C-alpha cells in the first residue's frame, strides 16, 4: 500500500524501495515480484535508459512465467497489478511485453464467471470504469447519442457514480446501465449475469478492473478502441477499432487484436462553450515579447527524443517560453 501511495505521487524510487521490501519478505509470492517489476519511471534521460528498463522487465516476465502459482484471492491480489501506463510512451512496439504480461494470468480460474446465455435481442455493452468517464463522454458521447439501437439492446457498464456522470451528459434515450461494484469478483459476476453478446471496452489497461475484466471472457466478442493507443496483449480481445489516420501501414503486427481500420476518426467532439473571461499574459508571468510554445500533455509523454526536439526549438528562438502541464 505504501508503494502504491508513492506511485500515486509519481515517486518511482520510493515506490520501488517499498515494493522490493515486500519481495524480500515474501519471496514465494510471484505477484509481489511482478508488482515491483512493473514500476516504470515516469521520465528517462535517454532512449538507452528506456531500452535497459524494458529488457530487464521482459526478462522478469519470462522468469515469472516459468514459476508462477495460482492466485487464491483475486479481490486482494489484482488491484494495482495492471501493466504500467507509462509503457506506451516509450516509442517501442509494446506487443511482446503486453503478450507476456497477459500470459501470466491465463491460468486463473476465469471459468468461474460463466456468462448467462442471452435469449433476447443481441446485448451490447460499453465498459467505462471509474474516473475515465469525462474523456469517454467528450470523445464518444456524440457517437453514443446517435447510434441506431433498433436491432440490439445497449447497456453502459459503469459504477454507480460513473453512471450518474454519464447519464447527465448523454442525450440518447433507452440506454440501460449495468452497475458494477468496485470488487473484481462481484463486478465480474454482475456482468456475467447481464448476458452480453458483445463488449466494447473504452479502455483496457488504465486500471486493474478494465485490464482484468476482458480475461474473464464475459462476451463471445470483445472489442477495444483508442482509449489506450496500444494493444492489450489479451488473446480474448478480438478487435481493435482504429483509423487509417492513426496507424502506420505495418501497424497490424503491433497488435494481438485484429486491427479494424476506419477512414475517419472514431470520435465525435462537441464544441465546448467559450470562456467568458480572457486572462492576460502577465497573469501567467509572460512578457508581451515572449513566443509561447504550449505542450498540454503530461510529462510521462515526453520521450527523450521529443525533449531534444524541444531543446532545438528553444535554441533557435531567443524569445521562446515553453509551457507544459504538470
């Protein structure tokens, strides 16, 4: 718990120290070793440092595959055990690591969550887990509002709190909500009882729940899209919905899923109302002569090669001021 608290503060060094202490106390527990190995630094000085981390991580995954044991208590073990969210920002094909990571959990008794057969209209579920509702609404709300649902039943799978957020923002009628609790086994059993024919996961890998739920195979067809812009590594996620505008020609080999390419972006962005206030430059400590370069992304996305490109911009422009978000 202390290690995860440090991770929340993005203090990777102290997080790793705490988790390695657990490994020393519990050398028989492979999930403790994995929990320490998945601690991925937010920032790197060079691409070489990234390569060293990933090589060591992949070696650990292979070692654990050869010596893992069944997980007795899923609810106690799985939280916080999803792959690090920093991996996609390394600029390297993530498929080998994501496949190995997923294989570690293939011997879990997922068959205990048997799906109830559906006898009515095809049941489509859209899974949106806690704290990811705002981006889902902003990116996909316009699409959900405009779906033709005459030939299937549509449900959004969310927590009670998340369902309230989504319900306030969506305008479409006749959308059901399947409310899932926070505990993994309870959430999985609720979804199994809902008899889904297709599950669309807005994101897989941004929290433990949306990472592990697809492994329980709660629908005959499972799909995912660009909420996380890399492969899940899961054998039982069938399709990854994407766009030709996002993918390189050889991208199919980077996914365990079948890559389904659309010609347009898979998003419907609604115009947001303009702010009634217009802050002045001096309120941000910027001079009238400053040339302001804004990169509104979190620091984990600053690859060393990109940092070098920014440095070259700053060197070329003596009036440059770089603004980033923390």
